[in-house]
């Protein structure tokens, strides 16, 4: 799901593109991993984009992220797989959530999600 203007929207095209955006950020920007780090970045105002996985169990681990993002006006995207999310950011393990703190060369793509 994508946060836009106070609403969460879902689009398969956005879900496909989000992995590509994250791979570009991994090469040229800065990503922090883990729900605790993501939450801190949102609260500190350093978050440019938040991405979390839909298949996280229990859901309570990530359910506060879209709410925080809405309050702080940070784009928030849900993807279907924590395994794919981990792979996209170069982890050998799955990732429940990640935050982009420096967009690098993906600045334009992230801005278009807002």
C-alpha cells in the first residue's frame, strides 16, 4: 500500500517498482533496517520512505508504521514479502521493514510516490 495525501493506496505497478527503487537506494543512498530503526527515523524526521512487509507475523510488529507515517507525512509502502524486501536491500535474511534516510539517485522516484 502506498501513502498518498492521507490515504493508503495499493498498486501492483508500485509494488514492482518499489523493489527497484530500493535497489537503487541501496547502491547510492542510505537505508536503515528493522522496525525499531524505522520507527526512530520516522519520529526524528529523517525518513524519506518507509516500506514494510504484509507477511509479518504478528502484524502488531509493523501495524503502527502507516499511522506514524500519516502523522509525519512520510510516504509509506506495503509490499507482499519480507523475504523479497530483505533481498532488495541486500540482506541475507528477510526484513519486516526498512526506511530510506538518504535517497541518493532514487530521489525523483521517491518524490513521485508522495
